C-alpha cells in the first residue's frame, strides 16, 4: 500500500487499546488526512450483498461506475476480501464530510430508484431481500474503510485487493479472490491498480451540476 502523507490507519478497538494489544489483523483507514481532517480525500460506496451471488455485486458496481462516468468522476474498485466491493472516488479535499456524505447519499438513492429490484439504500437487513445495499454511510465523519491490501481475519487469509475495472468484468472475480499468497504474484504481474489514484482528485462541485442536469433531463 502506498504511503500517503498524514493518513493514519484507524482500527476499532475496545478501550482505546493499541493495535498490538488488540491483536489487530484488518487495518482500516480514515477518509481524510491530518492537515485537513474535516475534508475527506476519499468518497466510498460500499456494495454489501444480501446473498452469495457475486453477479449482483458486479451489477451494482457497473451501474455505479456508469453514473460516476456520466458525472465525470474517476472511480476505482476494490475487492473487500469479505463479501462485496468498495467503489472509491478520490477527492480534491474542497468539501467537508457533511457535503460529501450528502452527495454520496444522493448518488446511492438515485441508483436505487433506477434499479429497485437489484439495489437498495435500506439499512435494515430484513428489508433488503436479495438486493445489494449501497452503503454511503462510510462517508460520515470518523468512519473508515478497509485499507488496500489489508488481510481479513477469515479462512485462507483473503486480502482487500484493489483491481482494475477490466478485471472486475471477468467471470471468475469474487470478493475474496486474492489471499496473502496470490496477491504478490498478481502485483508482480500487473502492478498496483491504484498507483495513480491520487494524481487526479475529483471535484464534487462540477459533478453536482452534472447530476442536476441529468435529473432534469429525465423528468
């Protein structure tokens, strides 16, 4: 994982224990940096499936990518190493958590309205059915995302692996495709798919204007 200035991994642990004392395995990171703590440089939509059918996660991922492309927001994809995917948009740190959260919520709600049989923003698991939950809540202040290449505390030690959108389309893709053995072979073969994630941060100001125009055109 590329070292990024001022980003500190955050781990949920009881009583504020140091990570070594909490036997931490899976590191999580905050969505902002110390020098501008209230202004995130990441927006994350967590695709949380209600079943083991990973094709539903892929459907959600590419519908979300289509919308982000329409808004001219560059996005990156990560297998969680657990059950789903994270879709990540790098930001220019011009807006605070409240505004980023509101924008992520609007995107998720628009997608759920377009695809009500497949996608939902319903937080209660019992009300989701087989739909994929578009979790925009990670964009709230003090929330975290699983760190790229973090190891999951699951059988086989799967890894939260950044991948390309091209690989996300492949038939054999799944949330826990890579583990602590296979991830190094993948990196040696194709490099880090997120190596340029910080080169062109996105502005949500222009994206809001585009989203409003899209909504008006569909009325």
